[in-house]
C-alpha cells in the first residue's frame, strides 16, 4: 500500500490484529522498494534528458544548414519538454514518498524507543517559573513534547504545548479522549498530514498571521484603489500614443504623474508590504492542512465541531488561503530588477497589495478561528499517534469533584512514559480515600525521583486527553506541582535553597485555588541543616494536607519518616530499597510499604574508587 498516493480522505480505521510495529514495518518496506525503483527510473530519465539535449543540439546545427527542414527541430524539442515534465513529476513523487518513509521511520523509532533527539524539542515553550514543566521534562531533548509532537504547523505545536502546561476541565478531557479514539486508527490521515510539509520550523506563524488578518487596512479609501490602476493603464496608453502617433509629450507627462503618485503610495505601503509577507509565510502548508481536514468524515463530537468551524457560511478556508498565497507569491516578484523598474509606473506592488487587503477584509477575522481549529486537530492527531503506537497504555477514568470531596490519584501498574516500555518497572499507588501524603524513603539511585516524575507525567497526559502508562488510573482534577529539578541561578544570585523555597511557596499558593494540588517534592529543603529541614518539611506538608492537597515527599533523611506519625490516618511511609549481591548493588525499583532499612552512599563511593574502609 502506498499511502501517500491514496486519497487523503480515505481514513477508514484499520482493523485486524496487526501490531503498530508490524504495520509500520510492512508499509516502510513497501515504500522503500517503490522508492528504489523510482530512483532508478529517475536516473534513467535524467540520462535520457542529457542524451536528448545532445541530439537536439546536433539536430539544430544540421537544420541550420538545411533551413527547409527547420520545422523538424520541433520534434526533439517537444520530446525534451515531455521528458522534463515527466522527470519533474517523478521527482515530486520521490520527495513525497521520502516524507512518507520518514513518517514510518519516526513512528518505528518511537515504538522501539529510539526517538530521543530526533524530533521537535519544544524548548521555546519551557518556562522555568512553571510549577512542573522543567521538573517533569515536558520540553527539551528526550522530553514528553518530543515524544508526542507530530504537528506540521506552529499552531499545532503551540496548542499541544498549551495542553501539556494547563490541565483541561473534566468535560473537555472526556471530549478529547473521544476525539483521540476517533483518530487513533486513522494512520493514513496522520501520514497525509505529515507529508504536507518537510519541516515545521519555518512554517506558519499563527499569531502574526492572525494579527495581520485583524489589522486596519493601510488604504481604506476607495478612491486610491480605483485611481492607482487607472493611472497605470493611462501610462501604458501614453506609450502606445507615443509609438503610434509620436505623442511623446503625453508619455512624458504621464511618466511624471505616475512617478509622483508612486512616491506617495510607497510612503504608506513599503513597511506594510514587508509586514504582510512576514506574517503570511508558508501558506501552502496551512492550505494543505485545511484541505485535508475538510475532507475527513469524523464521528467524535469535538472533531465534528472543530471541522464545522472551518466551514462557516459555506466558506472553504483552504481555497481562500491558497488565493492569499498566490497574491503573496506575486508580491515577492517586486524584488526582481525588471519588475522593480516597471513598478515605478504600473504600481504592480500596490495593486497586489490592494488585492491582499481585499482578502484581508473578506477573510481576516476568520484567520484566528481557522488557526485555532487547525492547532487543536493537530494536537489531537499527535495524541492519537501516541495512543496508536502504545496500545498497552489506557485512557484514565476521570472523577468529578463534588464540594467537600477529597482528590484522588489511584493507579495500578503505573510506569514512567518516557522510559522504554520493556525496562520500565510498574508500581501501584493510592492517594485519596483518607491518605493524602506518602513519605518516600530509599537509597540513592533506587528510583524515587523517577517514580515521582512518572506520577507527574501521567497526570499531565491524563489531563490533556491522552492515554497513560498504567493498567488502570483513576484521578480527579488536580493541579500538578513539583519540586524535583529546582536549579540555582548564578546570574540572578539565587541559591538552590532559595529557589526551592520559592517553588514551595508557589505550590502553597496553588492550594488556595479551586483545584486540589498534587504535589511532588523530591529531597525537600536539602540545602539546610537537619533540624531546620525536619521542622520546615513538617510545616510544609502539614500546611498542604490541611488545604486538601495530596502528594509525595521523597527523602534520604530518615528523621523525616517520623512525620507520618503525627498524621497517622492521612500519611504513610513507603520506600524503595537496594540489595548487595556479589559486591554489586541491585535495584528492583518496586515500591514497598514502610521505612527503608538500607543505605548505599558508602558503597557507591567505594564503587568509584574512594578508599573507604567497611
């Protein structure tokens, strides 16, 4: 099956028992075989063109000596043109097929856990002040965003990033889950979307384009728009009068008039044309996405609603965007030296700019809605790819909060989504039904931080509408907040301890909101002495629990494990542990009740060469 050449609207869900890896491998092999044959044909066509060009040149020399037969030169010229057209068509199919090959290669890399460093990292969305983005590795190399993002427009990237950074209300999450299920088996749709653009890095910039669509026209007066093409036509007529009847003074007069008028126009227009060009980059990609979306037959209510936003008043946004793309393409010709000279008298740029402003008045107010709908559908498509490629992951059950009820995060078989599935160790976790705090103890490298990150990342996935790495997950609305990767700031003069207590204050402030907080605190207040650390941690966790928050606090300091004794019904000790076997430290990464009984700091120091005595 050559999916890139099938009808993009043909996105019937794929049934059967073929695994995603098997499907991707089969399609990739088919594409690679077809591509190899196409490359061979392309090479032969290229050689044929060179041979025919040589024959045409030789024929031309011959026919110049036999002018009576000169018409016969048209035969090799026509054949050369035909070969050139066929060659370009073949090259285009090769380029599209190469994108399809890349689509399946990237899909296999995600399935086989070879994806890190090969996708869009989304680092521009990283805000160090966000309550969990840095701590949970949402953006950057090998991040959650890189794993998920398959968007072809910046609107899609921005929407996906916004969903990861902000939890949606429960009804909206359920709508997204339905939409992701609808898209989950539509692999041909995802492939068609991917091949529309080689890269998104230079793609459509949604905010400048939307702002341009809503700005006031530079030339609102009708008289200017009518007089400009009239003067251009009169200048051309004056040249005809000069050439036919010798009325040079008329041509001279119109030349002076048009130069003066052009100078007046350019004062208002130059910066506006540049701004319009910058705002309308790569419109063909946007038009292609809009056209592809318009041709789908969705069943999920959210997708149907988004699609309807692109069909208001019978308007076809793809056709409208392509019309604007053609205007912008013609505008770019003003940099050509020939057109630049001609533009002084015919106002080519101004007339095209008037056309752009007519388009702006007709369609500009709809641009923001179009981009928003495209962004949401692309974000849902990215989540659907993750759902399809990770069939063992499940959609979480969302629990509505009622006044006075306690938040819940209850997971069975929970693992970190960014770890290879074959290596990730699954654990069960219950927060809620009275238990609000888990004090997590354990030695170095036993898995405490990874476990806490796994909880946070799964909560983020759940609340943006995606499946989670668990066999069961039930959760209520939660405001995720973490202090796992808090860094100092040399330039800002901020120590790690000060940065950490600022983060804790931020988390405390979040508990004043309407959504209960899920807090994840790794080695809390480790930058101070043991006494202050114990007193400070006690104060922080008691304050959070009193404000209906739930969460975990990890520690190496066993003095902190006494905190649950002060709130026995609402807090408990759990731990990870290690084992020493044949001189090697072994970790099972399994969560166990109670306080850790082992420590490995000295063993780790000895393992790297410190001469410590047992």
